[in-house]
């Protein structure tokens, strides 16, 4: 600003000197120079208006998927990079796959879905708590992400937790009456196989199945390996009888199936052996393998029941027990 003012003063002084010297031509030339310089100064001094839209960096929208339990961001998505603006249908399929991986897990990471680990009663009558069922509602997560994809934002995963469906005060009475039972027999000379039956029968003994609860044989019994005491014994795989650790536990799962089939339940998963077996009638079996085939059912009655087992010298009995006040409900199908 000082430099501009000095320039103006110098020019004016020059005009004044020219007038004193009486040189009209030079005075006219200087006047033109002053006018031109003044216009340049005015142009420089004009306030510069800048469009803020041109100066702000456009940041693409992102969607953060948040764990509602910890409020931690577990994944950040860029809808633009995933093709949201070009092909919404293809973009949605990518989000559906993401929701599936988050719910069910992948080869490297566990999913958020968790099967219910049922409560049980210990040998001394104490309650051993399990874990609730946790489900990530995949379709709901997809809808939330699609809604947020245009503008970005945080999306909480829709996790639904289900506790076991029974009342604590019912526990002392769940052994009162037997509403269903089934017995199978085995050869006393098959020591390894019989040990496997005994261990798996013990694992499902005194398990509480509340109203609406899901029972998973593999979840309740757990791994069948040497570390857990299971023995080598014959088992059926692909229509062949082979030796394997844990052979014989299918007799436990099949005996359980025939017992619970007498009460109001819904079978979720059941598989047959590839060969006929002798301890239950044809078609009345339930084969299992840890990490693979499972035997699962849901208690669709409005009341809880207790699974108990009796392992004898050459037999296995599975019973379904409940409180006397619930007896008629479980017996009615």
C-alpha cells in the first residue's frame, strides 16, 4: 500500500514540475501515464473474491462399521472405491458378502455369530453358566450400509443376543419327571468305543434346554480328541468302517435324537450314516463329526427341559426330564 501511494505522489510531482517548465506535450504524456498507473493501482487494490467450493478439497464419503459393544470401528468402507456411483447392484452384492463374512467369519477371522452354549447343572447341583446366542442380522446391516453410502457416516452392527429361555427358580424342579427316554445297547468288549460313548454321554448330561433354545451336539460335547480322553475306535466314513479317534459317539447322538423326538422340538440339522448301523432302526440315526456334521434342534415348546444320561455296562439311556408342572406341555405333540 505504501509503495502504491509513493508512486502516485511521484507522478503528481512530475506533472507539477512539467507545468512549471511550460511543456504542454510532456504534460499530456505524463497525465496519460498517471491515468494508466492509477487504473493499474485500482485493479491491484480490488478485493479478490474466491469461490470456497473451488478451494475446498472434496473428500469421498466413507462408511464406518461400528461394534455396538465397544463402539470401536471394525471396518471402514469407501463406497466410491467399491463402485457405488457406477453400479449400485454390484456394490450391494459386495456389501452382502461383507455382511456374511462379518457374521459367519472367514478362513482367518472368527465371525460375530455365536452358537448358544447351554447352561448345565454340575454333579454337586451347582449351575454352570454357558453363553448366549449372538446373531448378526446380515440383511439389516446391508440396508444400513446402503442408506449411509451416499453421504457417509457410522453404522452400528445389528447384533441380537438371546439368553437361555428358563427361570432360575425352575432349576431345582427340572428333574422331577421323565417325559421321554430312549435306550441303546453296545458290546462290552469294545473298550475304546465304549469309553467314547461314556465321555460324550457325560458331556450332554444335565444340560438345560430352555424355551426357544438351540442345542448343538458338537458345541455341547466339544472336540473329540486324545487330549479330552477319546480313544481310537471303528467309525463309518464314506461307506467304509475305519479307525478314528472318537468312534462310537454317534451312538450317543443317535440315542439323544430318539429321545428328544418324542417332545415338541424342531430339528435344525440331522444327518444319516452312509451305512446301516445296528443300535437304532434304519433311518433313526444322527451321525456327527466335530467341525463337520452336527445334530442340532430347537426347543419349540414354551417350557424348559433337562437332558440326563445313564451310562451302564452295556447300555446308554438318554432321558428328557422337566418340572411336574410342565409335564403335560412336553408330552403333548
